[in-house]
């Protein structure tokens, strides 16, 4: 079965055309992390502005690992933060449009996905065991 779309080439090390040294890439990641930029956006900026195709290929570490080593990792994982933002946005929409039943179900589905993701991150130790998602407390988590 064939897959459509492009795939990244399989590499063991950084390509020879990457001009930055591993310590320079780590310094850029830490610098952007201090500015509060999300890990995925850091990877995109390094790719687009500095020609680093993959932080992991250059440094041997993921962006999240570099941020964690420097105590800059976000308290709530990025995938969970993005889902919570979607839930907040949809809840605000439903407050203004009470009869929108289709999106009410959509909010329930998003919140179910959030609860599953919270359970996953707790098992991996990326969230504290007392973490609990509530619709009222969600705004405090992402700000």
C-alpha cells in the first residue's frame, strides 16, 4: 500500500550542509524557550531561519529534552495545551450560541480527548498525579 505525500529522509546524523554546531543549536533552542515559544514553533523557526532540518539530527536530543534540561519545559505538554485552547474557544462560542447542538457535541468530544491525553501524560510522568481538567479551570492552565 502506498502512502501519499512526502516523507523525511532517514538519517543518522545531520546533513553536511547544516552550518550550525550542536551547541549553537541548543543555545538557539534555549534562547527561544526563554521567550516562551512552544517547542514545535522552535523547530519550525530553526528550520526556516537557520536551515536546521531536524534538531534531533544535529544535537541528538529533541527540543523538549533540551528545554527540560534547562528547566524551560512547559508545565502542561503542548498537545494538551492546544486541545485545551480549542475547548475554551468552543465553550465561549457555546455561551454566545446556546442552541448550537452540533458544536456542543464537538466540545464533549474534545473534552473526552483531553481526559484521555491527561491520563496518558500522567502515566508517562509528564503531568503531576493531582492534575485534573475542568472547564472552569481550563483558562488558568493555558495562560
